[in-house]
């Protein structure tokens, strides 16, 4: 059953499952881990793109931070697969106009999880796709936006 509620961006809900509940189920330790990931990502790949390297200029070795991000997202069931592709395409169209840094603060929890899944993969998350999403600046604002949904009693 689809979530008919409007998101923060005023769009119909994208994820048909309980995405807000998945986020609400994160415990204090998970929120602390997410905050740590966001801080380390910001240090490693600052928003100004000063540490950007094209994929062909990178060493082809596993990146522990990327592996940690992938593990965190999967371990906490933050990779959703049951989202409405048409609704996600509407968000993607706005992304093309606004850029992720400007769009992410307008997204609701269901949109954030759908965008994360579409950015890094659903079934078998690609570490290369995750690395690209981090370095190209698509994933960091989404992870930062997740922190906005931390319940007050968990903080």
C-alpha cells in the first residue's frame, strides 16, 4: 500500500513500505554511527569538491569508509527496493534543476531512502557506485538529511 501522505517537498510519498518507521527504529548507537560517517565523509569529500578525482584517476583498491557506509545502510535496512519509480523520476527531475545540496533539505524520509537506493543500487550495492556517489556529492547531502529525522528522545 502506498503512503499517500505528502512529503516535506510536497510530493506524494515514494516508498510504499514503512520508510519512516525504518528511520524511527534506529537506536542511539546507529544515530551516533551515522553522525560519525557524515563527519568523516565531509572531511574526506568536502562539499566544495576539492578532493574530487575522476574514477580513472583513482586507485582500484577497496575504500574502508565506502565499505562502512555500504554496511551501515544495509545493516540498518536503509536500502529500500519498493518505491514508485515514476515518483522517484519526478524527484530526479528536480535534482537536475537544483542539485543535491539544494534539493536534499526539501526531501522527506521516504524520498531520501529512495534516492539513496537509486544512487547506490538496491539488490547488490556497488561499492564503486557508492564511492562515485560520495565523491560526486550525491550521497553526502542525503546522509546529512537523514540526521534531520533523528527523534528528539534519541539525541
